[in-house]
């Protein structure tokens, strides 16, 4: 099955895509993944959260399906959860959704993803640019760039140094 295929929600949830795809109102949409700089940042973020999970109860998981509304599923590059979820597909907002830019990402497509997360109730969305080594932080109240050499996880005392994310 290819991206752009029309499916029911039930068919989408029962199908394995490699890599996994978003689902928007019956249409399967591909995501940009698979390049070294994208994968490295995704791995480093996940590893950081795995290392602190025992002490913080924060879990950073890769490519978990999130139902942002009925008929629409997004797959953030990394989701940060407070505690382990009791569902296989998230139907409750995670603490943070993290999107890592790939060279083929467009502003309009990324803005659509960010809007979906914020409207779903995700408090904060990070957009990470591995090439420029920058992080933009989106909240309902607006946008800011992570300043200095670290980024803080809203609602926690966790601060991640850029050196843990970027080369």
C-alpha cells in the first residue's frame, strides 16, 4: 500500500507501514524520515529521555501514533510523555511533540502538523533543525527559539543541553 491510498481508520490502524505514515481524513500521508542527521538527533533525544526516565517519569518515545482528532493521526518524531501510557495509540495529548526537520519538509506542511498538535492540546511542540542546530518552541501563546545552549521541557525541571542533541 502506498501513501495517498484511501483507507478507513480501522484499516489504517491495522496496517503496518515502513516507515509509518500519518492518516488524514481517509488518506495515508508519507512523512520525511531516514536521513543521518534526522536519525541521529531523534536517537539522541530518545536516549536522553531514556537515561532520565527512572528519576523523572518522563518517557521520550519514537514515532508513536497520536490521534489528534477523530479521523486524523500524526506520528511525531519523538513524543515526551509523563508516565507510561495505558493505550497503544495516544488519544490524550503528550507533554511535548518533537518534529525534526528533514531537507524535504516544507513550512506549510510543518505548520499544519504544529497546528494539529496544539489544537489537540499538546502544550508545547519543538521543531528541531539538525543542520542549523536550532530548536523552535511553539505554544498556543506563540513561538520562540531556544536561547543559549539548552532547551527546557515545559512543566518540569528538565533542561537538555544542546550538546546532548547536536554534534
